[in-house]
């Protein structure tokens, strides 16, 4: 599946891959943008699949990082979205914001995802 080069996430992944290849002095040519793996690339005449994954540190100087908070929030909302779609409810655009001071690690993430999906389903947005 070829991805649109103007998609912000794909552009960011391409940037990271190109920066890595440059820093590692690897001659890499991106052949195709995809979903999984993210890219097909040619390295030394060999075609390889490349999946770009960002690593982050959950705590820095004893404090949670915003990246860790965002990762947990994305998992909660992602599961809620899957549950909503599985319900057969009509398409809906919903924005969910979690306050940065809320410790999401202590929440029952599965229950929160289910409650979020159920709330939007009950809105009957048809």
C-alpha cells in the first residue's frame, strides 16, 4: 500500500529514516512508502523493509515525560476507536484531551477505553 508523501506522520518517519541513514553513513534509497513495513529501501543493491519506531524514556529526572503521557493516552483512545468502529455506529470525529497533570498509568485503561467508546455510541450521532 503506497502512502501519500504529504501525510505528516509519514513525512516524520521519512525524516527520521533519512537522518539515521546519514548519521550511520548508510547509502539508502527509499523505493516505496508503505504502512508495514513503513518503507521499502535499497541498501547496497538489496531491497529491505524498514519499520520506523521511536524510542522514548518514560521518566527523566524522576518525572514522567510528556511523550510517555501521550503514548498512554494514544493507546486508550486507539482502543476506544476500535471498539466504536466494531459497534457499527456511524463515523464520528471526536477529540479527546487528557490533562498533563493526570497520571494515566493508574487508570484502568481498558475500562476507560470501553467507557469512552460507549459514551460516543450513546450520543447517537447519526
